[in-house]
C-alpha cells in the first residue's frame, strides 16, 4: 500500500487551476467565506484573472491591500464592487448577510486608522455589525472612558495600536469580553516596524487578549467576525449562510 | 482645577493593600473572574498572604506556575483546593458554574501537553467544557483528521505547538471557528525559546487565528473561555454568574 | 453593579470628537502643555483639522515631524506660527512663558543636529532656556572640555549621539546633573538604525542617565523641560502658567 | 620552509584575471557547472565583461537576478541566450544535457512564483526535468492532495513558501523524498523579510528537509539538481557531462 | 608637541591603585556621591578590598547586587552598615543628608518589588525622601487612582514594570512630572528577559519619560535623586553637602 | 455538505491513542522509517510507554536526545537496543537494511563530534554506509585536503561546524555533490547559540548546500539518508524495504 | 574645589567652532592624520564649510561617502583634490608621505570592491602602499592560492567579504600576519544587511583577525595603515611626519 | 581530470589523526605558533590526548578556557606547565622568545580582568611584553589620563570593556596606535551577553579600532602579538623564531 486510498478521496474538493493560482471554490463551505485575494506580491494580470474566477460565484468578494490602480480595474469587474480607499480593500458585499452581535474597533491614534478600517470593512463584508472609537489612547484615557458603554455592548473588541501598544492592556482591565489586539507599524526608532507594540500585546498583563500580525487588519476583522458569529443563536445564523 | 473630581470617584472600587500587593476585590465583577496569582517571581510568603485574602471571598481560585512546594502549602488553605501537577496550577473550582459550549484543545506533540493542561484547567475552572486531542502534529496528520468531528463541534479551538508551530495554520484551513494559537518553547536550535513557532503563528496564512504569548496556557484558556462564554444565550449565562 | 458609577464621572473631561481624532482639550491642565501633533502617519487633511481645533485655544502650539509641504499650510493658520526647518517643527510660542533654569543640549556630531534641534525647539516652546554645544564627540574630547563650564551651569543636560553613542557616558563622568540621552539613527552597518547607540546609553556605566527613543528629540526636550520646570521656585512658576 | 611547496601546485588551476573579477574556468570540472553570474551588486560593465569571458567556453551559461536592462544587453551576446523574465535569469542552455530523474517544485502561494521560477530555470539549465505545482498552500490543502501523485514520482521536491512557511512541514509528512525548502520574503508585519518562514522551515517537525537562504531560488535549483543528478545511473550520467 | 601638557594636569585628581581596581576618591566631589561597588562580576576579595578603601572616607557607602554571603562580610566592616535584603544592597547612610523634595516609586506587580527596593534604598542613601506604591498595574487601575494624590506631590516618579511594561505610559497620561521608567525582566515567553517592557517604555506615547536599563533599580534611584536634588533651593542644598 | 466525505477516508490510517501520544503506526510506509522518539521534553513514563508500542513492530527503532538515565531503561526493553552515548541515541538496528551508496560526515572541530555522531547513528540505522572525517576545519585546511578522496566517493556529504561555520562553504567549493550543513551551538560570545554558523551556512557562496537546524544531527542524518537512498538503483532498493 | 583646574588646561587644544561643527585642528598631531569628513548625514553647506576650514591646513584631506554632486563641489576647492568614484572619496594626497611596508586588500567577490576601494584610497592617502586581489572567494579558492605570495609579503591584510563572509577565516589559516576583516552588506535573504558575514568574522576559528563595522572601508584602511606604520623603523617614520 | 593533481600535493603537510582530532603539526611554521587547545566543548580525555601530542614538540603550549580540574591534569604533563587561574589558561612558555615592542592592556572595570588576563597570558606566551592598566573606565577618566604615558609607549593597545563598552572610543581619541577592542559579557539587562559593548565598539567614531568576539581574550592577545611582532626589525625577529 504505497499511497493511502483515502487521500484520493480528498482530491474531489473543487478548485480551479490557473497555472499560477489554484482557486479554491470549496472555501466558502469549509471556512464560511470565499477565498480572499491578497493583492500584494501578485501581478495585475494574476489578480484580475483570479478575481474573475471568484466573481463567477455569487456571494461576497474581498481583495485586500489593493492600490488605487488595481482597485480601479477590479471595481470594473462587478457593478457592486466598491473601493474602500483608506482600508485599501475592493469588496462586493453579500446583501443577504445580517448579524445581530456587534464588533467594536478602537484605535490608540489617528495614524492607526487605515489598519482599523481594513478590519472594519472585512468584518462588515463577512456579516458583522461594527462600531468604531478612534484616537482614544492612554495619553488622554478619559476619551475612552467617556464612551465605554459601547465597549460593554460589544461581543468582541478589536484594539489597534502602534508605538507602545499599551491600549489593549488598558481595555483588557476594564471589560470581560474577548479582545483582538492588532499592533501597527506606526512609530519610529525602537519601534522596529511594529515589533514593540507586538511584544507589548503578547506580554499583556490583562487577560483575554489574542494578537494578530502587525498591520493585519484583515486577520483581526476575520477573527472578530468568527467570534461574533459564534455568539449568534443557530436560528439566526441560518439566515446568513 | 488641578485634579478632576471624577478620578476621586474611581477610588471607591474595593481593593486591599498588603504593602507588597494590592489585592483587587472588584475584579470578579469587572472581568468575570477573581484575581489570579502568578506564582513565578513572588516569594512564598507573598503568595500565601495574597491567597488567604482571595480565599476569603467565595468563588473560584486560581494560582498558576506553582511548583510542588508552594502547591503543597496552598492546598492546605482550602479543603477543595487541588494541585494539577502537569498544569502547575492550584485551583478551587466554583461548582455553581456550568456552561454549554465547549472548547477543544489540540497539541502538536507530547511535550506541548503541560502548556495545554494549563489552558485546560484554566478554562474549566472559569466554567467551560473542554475536550483534548494531544499529539496530532502534521508529521502524521491523519491522527488529527481521524478525530476532526470534535473540531467541528467546538465553539473555539486552542492549538498548542512548539518547534515549527505549523499546526494552527493547518487546523485553520479545515474549520470556520475562532482559533487561539499558543506557541511553546519546546524545540532546540533556531527555535529560540519559542520565537520560531510564535512567528509562524503570527504569519499564519489561514484566517481566524489569535496568538497568545509563548507557553501562556493560562492566557489561552482565559481567552477561549471568554469566546465560549459569549456564545451562550443570556438566560443560561445568568445562572453562571 | 455592572459598571462602576465612578467611571461615568471621568467622562466629563473635555475633548472633541472629529471621528478620526479625539482632540484632548484637558491636556494642558493635566500635563502642563496642550496636545502636540505628530504629523508622521497622518494625512494633510487630518493634521489641518486637528490644528484648527487646537489653535482655537490660546497658548502654545506644537506640530512635530512636519515636512515642508504641510508646514507651509500649517503656518498659514496662525500669524505667529513659525516653521523650524531643521527641527521639522511648526510652533506657535506662548510669550507669557519664561523660566529661569536652563537646559544644555550637546551633540556628538554634526549629523545629530536635526534631532537636537527638535529637542531645542520643544523645550523652548514649553518654556525652558536652552544652550547648545554641537559636534563635541570623543574623537576630540577637548572640544567639550573647553566649554564645560556651560555644562556645570545646566540644570539638566540633553546628550544626542549616533554611531557608538558614547558621549552620554563621558558627560556622565564629569557632572552631577540629570542627563537625558538621545540615540540617533546616524551611522551605518551594525548601527542597525540607532540600536547600537541606544544599547550603549542604556548600559552606560556612568550614573544619572535616562534614555528616550531613537531620534526622539521631542521626547527629550519635553522630559528635560519637566526636570527643569520642577527646579524653579513655586512663586516663579506661577507666572509661567 | 616559509610557504609549502604544495600550495604552488594548486595555482595551476585555470582562471582569468579581469582586475575586478577572477573568472574561474575550472569550475565546470570541479563543480559540474560553469561559474554563474549573480548580477546584483555588479555594474553593467562588469557583468558584460565577465559574461563575454564565460561565453567563450561552450556549455551552459547562467546569469541570475538580471533586471530587464542588463538582460537585454546580455541576450545580445549569444544567439541562444534567453531572458526568463519572472525568474530574472538570462540563460544559454546546453542542449546535450538530458536527465531522467525529475524535480517537482511546489509553492504555497502565487506570490512565491518568481522564486520558484528561478529554481526551475536553474535546475533545467543544469539538466534536470522539472514539474511545477503552484499555489497549493494549507489554507486549501486539497489542492495539493489532488495532485500528489506527482510528488511521489519526484526524486526531490522543492517547496517554496513565504508568510508562515508551513508547507514544507506538511509535504514532509506525506512523502519519503528529500525536500529542499525555500523561504520567501513574501508577507508583512512580523514576517521580517522572510525570517518567519525561514525559522519555521529550520524547525520543521517533519524529517528530510534541507533549507536554503530566503528567496534563494538559484540555490534551491542547484541543490535539487545535484540530488537528482546523483540518482541517475553512472552509464547515463556519462552522456550528460 | 607629542602629548598635550594639559592632560598631565588632569592626572592630579586623586585615586588609589589596587592593581585590580583604581578607586576614584574624587567622585564625591565630581558626581555628588562616592564610588559605588557593583558586586556582580567581582571576587569577594576584590569587593572587600575596595570597600575598605572607600570606607576610610567619611560619608555614605553603597554596594549593590550583594548576595547574602558577601553582604555578611561587608556589614562587618562598618558599624552602621546595613544589608537591605530585598534590594540586595549593603549601605552606610550619611546622617547629615536631608532633602525636602520626594520621590514616588510605583510598581506594576509584586514581583517588580526587588528592583523598586534597589531604587528606593539608592535614592534614600543619596538623600531623597521616598514613598512607594506597589502592585498597582493596569489590570486594576483603580488601585493606582485611589492613591494618586501621592503622585501629584512627587517631584519625580519612578515606575517599575515587567511583562508588558505599560504602567509608565498610563502614569505619564495623568501627571506633569518627570518619570523614570524601569523595565524588569519579570515575565516569560516573548518577554525576552525584559526586552518587551523596555521597548514599550521607549515607545511610550505619553511624554516626559526617561528609561534606564532592565532591572537597573540603582540607576533609576540615582537619576531620580539627581532630578529631585536639583529642585531644592540652594540654601537647603548646602546643608546636605 | 458540511464536512467532505473524503476526509473520513483518511481517518483509516493506523495510529494508537495513548492519551498523551498518538503513536503513528503508518509512518514506516509513508516515510520509509518508523516514528522516532525525541526524548527531550517528555517524561520518562511517556518515553517508555511510546517505546513499548513502537517496539511491538519489527523493524528499526530510534530514540534521540536520550540522557543516560532514560537510556538505561530503554535498552532494557529490547535485547538489540544499544545506547550510543556520544550521539545520545538509543537504537535498535534493522539488520535486513543494507545500502550501497555512502555518506561522508565532516566536522570542523572536536567539539562538533556529538552532533556528527547523532547524524552518523541516524543515517546508519536508516540504512546508509557512513564514513567520518573529524576536526578538519580551515585553520588547517590541509587536514581535509589530505583525505579528500573520500569526499569524492561520497554520494552526499554532511558538514558539521560551530563557531564561524565556514567549512560547508569551503567543501562546497571542492566537490559537486549535495551538501547537508549542520550548524552547532559550539562557540561563545557573538555565536549566539549557533546563530552565527547558521547564518554563515544559509549565506554560503558555494552552491548545493541545504541547511538543517542548529545541533540537529538527527535531521541531517535523515536528509542525507534520503538523498543517498534515492541514488540506489530500484532493484537494490527493493531488498532494503 | 568644584571643577578641577586640570580640565581648564585641556581647553587649550586648538579647534574652530562653526556652530554646527567644531573643527578639530589638533587631530593630526594626536592621531597622525587630520579630521576626516563623513559626508553622509551632513548638508552640502555643512560639508563645504568644514572642508574649507580643513583645507587651510597643509597636509592630506579626506572626505568619505561623497556622492557625485558633493564630490564635484569639493574637488573645486583644491587643485589636487581627486574624486575616487568607486570608493566615493574626495581626497587631497600629501606627497611627502611615503612608507615602506605594504597592505594587501583581498575581496571575496566583485560586488565587495566599492568597500575595498574605500579602504585602499584611505590607506594610500594616509601613507601606505597597497596591493589588491579582487574576487578570490572560496568557491574557487585556487584564485587566491595562485597569488598568495603577495599575502606573505604583506605587513597586514584587509579581507573584504559579504554573503557568508568566510574568506577571512581561510586567509587566517594560511598566514601569520594581522588581518583586518570587513563584512559588507552584499547578499540577500538571511544576510540581514551584513549581519551574517559580521558574525562569521567575529566567530572566526582562525587567529589574528580584527573586525570593523559593516561596509566600513575607511575604518579598515585606517586600522591597516596604523598597523603598517608601526612596523616601519623610527628613522624612516620621521620622514613621513 | 576528476581531481586536480595540485591538491594531492597539499596533503603532505604534517598532521596526526586521533580520530576525534586531527592535530596540526605544521601550524607553528604557517602561523608562527603551534595549535592551541580550546578546552570548552571537549572531554577531558580528548584534551589530554591532544595535549600529549602537542607537548611532544618543543616550543610553547597553550590551553585556554581550562577549568581547575582539567588544569590540574594538564599541568602534570609538563614540568614547566603553569595554570593561570584568572586567565583560565594552562601554558608552557618558550623561554627562547623575547620581543622588544610591547602591548598595553586596559580594562574599563574590575570585572573585565579575567578576559584581560586571558589576553595578557596569550600575548606573553607568544612572545610580547605586556603592561596592564585595570579599572580605568570613563566614570573616572582621570585614572586613565594619569597613566597615559604608558599608552603612548605601546605599539598596540588592547581595550577590554563590558557594559556600555565606550572605553575603546575614548582611548581611540587619544592615541595614534592600533587598538584591539574586546567586548565582555559583563553587565545586565539590555547588555544581552555582551552584544551592547560589541555594537558600541563596531560603531566607534574613533579610528583605528579592530574588534574581536565577546570575551575573546585569546583572540585579542593573538592579534595584538601579531601586530607587535610585525613591528620588530627582521634581525631581532630571527632570534625569536
């Protein structure tokens, strides 16, 4: 028995071979959302070819890290495609999706907003309701406290911070919900491209914090949505998918 | 107006000053669980004094990273206190807690089990149901696949892995639930005390993964419990707290 | 008691919500100086909107890391606004401020001057008198010794150095005043963007040295001013604020 | 005896001194392939001068990391010279070379393809047969399993992956052939220019994996060819060289 | 002129050559405090010989990082010598010293206390009044706020924190005094022996923070004392020295 | 279709669940060698329980990183089990294995021998013939050259080196065979536990070098065996397996 | 005695204060060579002003890291000024200098030549005779051996190498002269901007090697000249200075 | 022509194969000093066997990093063998060696002395005259200046420093001789085992500094001796060798 028969079976999952890409048409079933295109590192021709294949399926579409040039070409492919410039995302929403629970996104500073917006658009396209609180870092912590009621209504909170990255620790000391912490590369000197806030968040004294990669707004939005989606009662979830 | 009146108000939250420790008696209300003692870095006298204060309150008790010597002394303080040796935890459970949703903990290898056990005991004491799948790394991936039904029943999955830390990426490709990834310091050479699996997990291609600190089983258990707790319907949660 | 009443009180501190920024109008009272704009990482529109809000208050104004384009637009907002090109700062001074004590800023080389100037303008706008000694590194230590009388008159000394970053250690061996050490990213090779002088300064054998982030002239100027301000007799301080 | 006589003898190996380069005309005999030009870090004049010397010998020619400008000038030097744009290689094949065994190159994503192509062209010019499987990462592992028969036919497998770099570990769990793992600098945040997948691959739990430098497609192609070449029976090898 | 005459003059400052140590008898005049012995890295014989020389002068004496064995031998050398066990310091106070201003030392956790105590004993022996607030980290920030009046009375605040090191940023947002931040090596995993809190503190968003080396309680105490000493009116300082 | 049927099939591969370990009984078929026990990080009880399960199958057995205590207990489990002390391996050979091709292992120094021996025993137990050349580093390169005929007879060469790790580059310049490079943690100072030779080897100018983890003699032996095994003609391989 | 009189004396050493630079006119006496201008990090105006002051003195002149624009302006300041383009140096030689001993500079590759040329021009302007051997790395070690007679005639050898940086170790095994090793930033991937060859050289097994900073051709040329200058008999040195 | 004839010749250099060591009997001729044993990483049996072989030759003998146990056994092998305890060296001097020039060794602190002593014994056994100046760091720089005449008489200066490692930069500003800088692992916190002083020294602003590995007293002594030896006139050198 040189190769287990079982593995042959697994081959039957649907995908499409473009040579430079193997488009995974089974992902929506397995992961709850279709394949997402990370534009960075791909040529325009590759991005467009993959997008065309994915857009053949009904349902939502997401292309992240899209610069304005490729965004322009992508939005021409579908009449509901929208370019979210600050988030650098081209998205086609799935209007049948609608969830109850909601996600709150908090940033320490103004310069963390692009990453927060990537998270926001991602979570919304996936089906979560999102509220935002931007520029509420600890140098003026009352700006957060004033609006903390919104934190307590959240089912999950995303905290985005560069520089010293302390905001997730502080938020973690105030609430009992899961927190998704996103370090950003904002800062200078010994920030080392986001390493400093990344380490701060990993070492947080407060409990209940999961960390994603530096500047990974997409990953944070996706994780927050999964946490949020799990909180919805089965009857309501069925409508969505 | 030199100091805002508002801050005076905040002083009224209850805590107890032992000189070397300020025991936070409000944490159970604010965070959903009382203060937890991290034994590492504290003297035996400090640990015991803090423990005595905390044990005066009813409700669960948790002391992590407890070596056998301090564990012996701690377990004498309360008749329901138990030492979980592999997890290095002394715990007093709160028998009124009972949740529906459950957490699955997966390890890549046998040597990752102590960290996984720290996560397990933490989540259970906090009120989650936990199942475990140990030693199912990618060198023999069928060991995971054989029992994957349990993954699909989980509300959240904790994946614990040292060495290359690839297991969360693989699990992430199979399911649509939130994943808490825990790198361990198991390995040698260019593992650099867990840095290698930590970076692997932060850079995971699969979506929906939040990472905690190296060897931080407690943090993983706590985050997973918060995700799990959020999924329970309000009526049932009331019973618990 | 789900959320402490006390926290409600804290909300009353004044701030202004611009959506992308929460301008902190209480900072001058709490910190002794109004909010400062770090231009890096913000769009021109964001910078100008925040500046307009801050300039409504009387008192000093500071915008750091301003490139010539944004500087031109900022200086148009206020008739006393000045662009300090080498320091990359746009500032509006508060002419009522006047302090006795003074700060001395020393650089090891000519290429460290931009960071030193950021510190100088910051400390001056905050209200300190500043003297400078530039390019007096240890390759020709007599250049420092010749003018060391000025060091002994300082209430605090800022030492700015790139490459090997040894100057704070040497100055620290000569005087008994607090030293604020600023590593710069000047250098090449194993300088690693300022990491080398940062480590040198943190490990300084000489006593009485506090280190700020690489290239952080603003932080150094602010810390030096706070040390200097504390040395002034209360009667004189009242005039300033 | 100031200098051993023996070393004098070694001097007789042929090379050609161009002042800025010492062209090694003995390398084909010693290493099985002539000297290869790494274009990065050399001036156009240097590259062309070295290329002219090397092209005087019959046999294959390889210049890697060639940008389109230098590629245009290089391809004019020899009528069989071809520019492989994605691989950034200018090559003159040696049509007498023909091997039996074959190399399979696998990538985790589309953005890893340039490195994979560098490996492919290198191995082919050296005389190996190559097949490719692109974009088969673990987020949709069935894409690899569907075509795994080709893995089992390989004499050696090159696995190219950026981001988390987990694919070599997974492939290593499925086959018993030597694997050459190539980390790429594709990714962001805590990827640190390919450090993350490099560490993942060095720490792989699966056995039989050798790692080359980040983005080093040439090195991978060369190593894979040497492994493949060794597998051919002596009678067949004689034809090739 | 091979060697400048000027340098000959500098030779006349007093020091004593023990072969393995050059005891600097001029330091009290130049730096305001006699030479301090760092016991780590020296043999017992070396420590005792240096201590004997230093104790011949009247005035304070300080030996840091003293383990109990050497401490026992050192305390026998002088009848006022005291071993501060948690601070690991042997000290002889100078009873003529007395300062007005005071230093406040804050720790995030209980396990940061040894470093804080090293700072406390150092600052007190040098002549500062010190108050302490231990275990007031952000996981229960009300513990700090309750006693913040003491922060506002401080002339300088030392903040000691391991793990995520966020406390200095938070304290920095509340007061307008200079802050000396001390990262400790308390923590695990990606704490990397104190690197995480060190980077957090260097990147602090709040202003007015100077950082010392990891676990460097002595350096923090010394810097805080120098800041504090400068704030005292000249007439009072004369009494002290 | 919530979970693909195909995956169910894969479950049928044989493994044995011990709770703390999932012993993979299919590995010999899939990988050409049974599961190997890495003793580090496992308790004695775990090691012995896994060993007993594995020893029930006929065929070779390998337990690496075994200290003398566990080695003594393991060797009692099987009459052909031998403890290779310098290699820290307990092995049961499979006498039916016998290969033609051979592996040469070279070390730079005497202190690299334990890692080399781990590679040697691993490759031999797996079925390769091995020759060794120890302590032939570049400080006296003639020691290698004198015996280089053996290098040219090798099908694959393992080069083990600590400190500067230059030997693989030098060997790579002399031969045309694949090289497996193993950095060791031998050295001091800026060796950083083997990081220095690891980087040297990854950046080797010479071609045809694959690198394994620091001190990973097992991995090197396994990779070399796979390369060697592939070189044997099919008719002969059949005898072996 | 608040400030030692001795230090006043040291002030008399000559220097010139330009505000942004303190030109050290005593350096030629103290260090054997006038102050050298590192152009990187300075404005054109600063460079030209310093150059004018230095060129007032007779004797050699050296400005390193000069781009073509500033070089053009500098060469206009003195009729003997020459721009060495590959070395990026503007120099005015001192024709009275003439030394006997000579320095040999060796590079591993062609792309290391710019750094080697910086060393060559520096050493020559300082007064050493220099020979060069370029592109003699270990991939074809006979290229070095063929011309090794020149190594044995050197009083000091500079070895310049990027990528793996192994050449100094190999040269160190062949000769008994001091070696100055210069890592370059040539390479890619895990080269980390020259960190890899830097570590290789610091960990060299061969003896008698001193390392300078990455790409620091100037430093290497200067150190080699000092070693070489020391070897000349006193009678001959007098002529030179 | 499979293997060049020339290489056969090189094989004739004398060495002795002990299996675990290839003792290089030609090194004294090639390098000016016999092979030196680095005891760390070798077993006692290996050290003794190599020592016996080396002691058969007349001439000096050096074994470094020898702990007292192995030192005791080594000193029994030869009646002139001496254990230098602080230097951790067992040495047999060669009384025919005698050089004119001399080496000066300077340390910043008392705790750097063991490394300095390793350098001193090494240089002396190789034939250099050595003077020492210990504990003259920049916290009291007059201790160095007082005795600087000895620096000016040196032909080469070794500077040993841990913590901030600034002493070589300062010494480099005072003299025109080559400097060998040795970072030590003395220090704490962000010293990172000597990385901080290593980087300081590599980035030194002063010229003429070559750096050796952390704690590498042997390497420093050897390099200094080679520099010193080259300075002696040929007639005198002949006597020595």
